[in-house]
C-alpha cells in the first residue's frame, strides 16, 4: 500500500480523506493556500506545503505547485477530492508522466465523460437511456430554434463543458431560445472557456437520481445503488438521501446495470457517479457522469458500509475490488443536509464571515440512529469568499426513512452556529414538511413549497409548549440567582400577543409547568442549560428537544427548528401593564437596506436615483476585520443614502432607502 498520499484539496473533503488515510496507516500531506494556513486540515495532516495566494487559480488549481509539493514530500499518490483538479484529465496525465499515482479514474475516462456532448454519445453507444435531444453542437440561434422545435418545448440549453449548475437554461418557447442561447453561450465562454452548446428535452417535475459506481484496474465495475438529490436550489443540491423513495427493485437494478455498462465502456477504474433525471413515472435518462468522488458520498457509505475513499485508494494502488455486485446490499436509510453559509431568509444569498460559535451535534450512535458530520472547520474559523460556502455536511442513518428524517431533525436542533447566516432553520423546515416525509420529491421542490421564499414556520402546538416551558425554566433559574425574593409560582407567559397563565414548580430534576386555563400540566426534565448558554436541551413530556435561546431586551428569543418566537414571562401585575402598552408596530423596513451588523462603512456603492436590482451590492461594511457585502433584497430606485464611506454604523441602521 502507499505510505504517503498528498491531498490536493481543502476543507471538509481534505479532512475526510485524512481520516481514512489514518485508519489505513498512510501518512498525509495537505497543500494549503494563504487563506487556509490555520485550517483544520492543515492541523490534522502529517505534513503540509504552502502553495500560494487564496484565489484557487493561484494555488489549488496550479498543477505545477501540486507536483512540486509531491516531489518535496515524497508522496506517492495524489487524491484530488472534488472540484479543483479532480476532473482535469491534463492533470491526471501530467501525474502519470511524472510517475505519481492519481487517485481517480484513468485520464481517458475523465476526458470522455468530462464533456456533456461526448459523454452522451458514449452513453447512447453503450445502450444507456439518454434525454431526447440533439447530440451535437449547435451553431447559432437559428439552429438552436430549429433544434428546439424538432425536440418540442420545453427544452434545456446546456453548455457542453458545464458543471456546478452553471451554463444551464430552460426554454419554454421560441423567444426563450432567442434570449437563452446567446446567454448560455456567453456564460459558458466566461466560466469554462468553452462555448459549445447542445439542447435536450426538459423533463418536467423531474427527480435527480444518481448511481454510485466503483471500478478497479482489472476490469471489474460494481454499483453501490442510488442517491436521490432532488432538493436543489439554483440547480445545486442541498439535501440528498440514499436510497431513493421513488425506486423499486427492478428500476434500481435497471439503472445500476446501465451505469455499470457506461462505466465499463470507458474502462472506469475508480469511484464515479452516473447522474440521471427520472420522471415521476420512473422513466430515467442519463444526464452526465462525474468522474470523481461526489460531495454527497456519505449517504452511500452509510447504507452500504463501504468507505469510498478507501476503495479509491485501493483501486489506484492496483488492488482488485474486494466484493462482487451480489455481495452489496442496502442497509437502512441515510439523509445528508448541506449546511451552507447562506441566508435562507434572504433568497439563500451567500453569507460569509467568522464562525463566532460552531457547536455541531454529537456524532456516533444516538438512540438507534447514527449521526455523522463531515466538516473542515472549527469554532473561530472563517468561511471566506474564495471557496465554496459549505460549512459542513450533516448526515443521519436509521433503519427506516422516517426515523432517519427524525434523527436529522433532532441533529439540526443540536447544531449551533453564530456569526454568519446559515441554512439550518431551512433544512429543519424541510424535514418537518409532510411532502418531504412522504417522499414526493422533485427538483422543483423548493420553488413549489417556498414560492415566496423562506420565512420560517409558525410554531406548532408542541413548539409553543416547548417555548413556554423553556422560557419559564430560564426565567426561574435566572430569578433564583439574581433576585430570589422575587421567586413565585404564578406567572403569565406572553407570546405573539397571547397570554397563558402558568404555575411553575420545580423539584430536583426539573420543572412542572401547569397551564392554568387549559387544565394541562407538563413535565420538563433532562435540562441541559445554564445562564449564558445559547442552546437549551430538555425533555418535555417524554419528547426530547433542543432550542436556540437568546435573551432579548425583554424576555427571550427562542427558536425550535424553523419556528422562532419572542416569549415573555411576566408577573400577573406586569402582564396587565404590558397589555396596556401600545403595541409596538414593526417599522416597514422592506424599502430600506439596513446594516446587518455594527461596523465601518468601507464603500457605499449606490447613488441617489440609481435603479438597483435585488442581489446587487449596496455597500461594504467591515466588521470583525471582515468585509461584508450588503446586497439589496428587492428591486428599487434609491431615494435616500444615509451613510458614506468612513462612517460607523450600528446594527439595523438604515443605509439606503428605496422609493
Ligand atoms: P456534486 O454533483 O457532487 O454535488 P457539483 O457538480 O456541484 O458537485 O461540483 C462539485 C463542487 O464542489 C464544485 O463546483 C465546487 O464548487 C465544490 N467544491 C470544490 N472543492 C470543494 C471543497 N474542498 N469543499 C467543498 N466544496 C468544494
Ligand atoms: P451540472 O454539471 O451543473 O451538475 P447537470 O447536467 O448534472 O449539470 O444538471 C444539473 C441539474 O439540472 C440536474 O441535477 C437536474 O436537476 C437539472 N437538469 C439537467 N438536465 C435536465 C433536463 N434535461 N430536464 C430537467 N432537468 C434537468
Ligand atoms: Mg450534475
């Protein structure tokens, strides 16, 4: 076996590969850029080599620097992870010429599959079912219209060199093609330096289902079943699972067989993924093959027990696959949630910054389920603008799908992040949706279920009870410490304008909360919280939960999954007074751009009368030594500019007003 491997990647995938290498007794070298000098991967690796500035084009993408690092450290092989150089046939060839092993497929397979037009031709030749369309380059807009009309609308215009959801556009009619064809061509040229375009039928309300394949250098290829990745935004995956709730045994076998046939046609000799779109009727069509480890590979590992990184290393070393197809089976169900630094309440805009708090859930066996968190960060680390804004990949496994979903819901409750926008409340909302739980998935899921964007969910009856009980428990604990003379049993819980009289008593292990008007008494025990802690865990009437808590000017802000509320605990007397207060009407801030944090205005990028589109940068605010781009949340014309470069601004200070 290899004694030393160099990892030409960063972040969670570098950490993931180090873990397997350690288990196999292989030493690791990690290369790093300026931005990653203090990263977890660098801390964990046996050796490290600095390879340049933060932008990937000056570090992780420079083959010469990787080869030099291999030479310097005496590594025998390179694992490219995903992204970066992982699907670069030139890099794989270069390593071969230098006598260094590439832990991935042979360069011919990368080449054949790296191009969508070429790979579709291969697939057709191998008898794989492909999306109806034109397998060839489209010359100009007139040609694009002719082909689209032959195929029949709707169609998808795609860049042959596309990837990562870029260079794709749906056209519903002739006008869409007239606009879309040049747009995709320009995007393809800019993003991939290759503007070849093809057109295929757009499958409506499709599901994304992909087959994991694994090959060796002795002509064996097996598949490790499917993953469904239909929950996507901007054609990018956010929640994945294995197996797929759509497939039956026969469809699974048919897809697996086609994927293996395609892999064999290119002498595939590593881990790879054959992506399909599937109709709700279980028809399926080949999309593309990714000739690398896939981001969502953990769910396959959880249901098969196979370590895909280990198998890639063994295949690259020349070992034959240790199992035959019939020895592989599906055990249970696994879900993965991608935790992204993005703001789900603001159209999923990326939200970079420092992880002021980062406290992931406990990994390992939890009440008959398994929790796994693939992360490359620690508390205090920064999610920078240079790379993918993923914070971690949280996966759960259980014997049944619903149990895996419930375990994910609980794990998301236990995940605490502060300092930047993150999508945990959104992921939790999906886990609670009946449609998701019933497995009625499609790539339109997010658009269908959140047509006006994500705004959190209203608390359910259970969540209202949890929030009331938590507020009472925190209030009582704080009062006992700060002003024991004020301790009493009868309180009024006020939430969303509603008053609930409660009687709170406590014993050694927990609290009893009686809702006086409702004639109900709940037990709250198993409490894990102390004043100042941002999460509160407990068991309410036998049901375990964790909420995120924050003291407010009055009362507490409490979030359980996607539901958030401001809860007050008042004496009957102050509740009465409180009721007499004029209700605070929230200011209409929809026409304003507020500073989301206190900081220094670095630039103010709009001027009076300027038309601004949603998502466009309005200002740059420096906070915690980080520059944060503040973007418009809606379209508008600038009516007032209330700050200028050099100003200090408070949180929620109005920077710009729209007409
Ligand atoms: P998949 O099909 O596996 O979901 P994509 O087709 O979206 O993946 O492509 C992989 C993406 O992974 C790249 O586009 C890149 O943005 C991202 N990526 C590359 N390197 C890393 C990394 N070290 N950590 C996280 N993400 C990465
Ligand atoms: P990328 O290389 O960016 O991953 P893909 O070809 O895999 O590009 O397409 C990305 C996503 O777009 C797929 O996961 C699927 O949701 C959607 N998609 C692609 N082709 C079609 C199609 N013909 N019909 C419907 N949806 C499609
Ligand atoms: Mg894809």
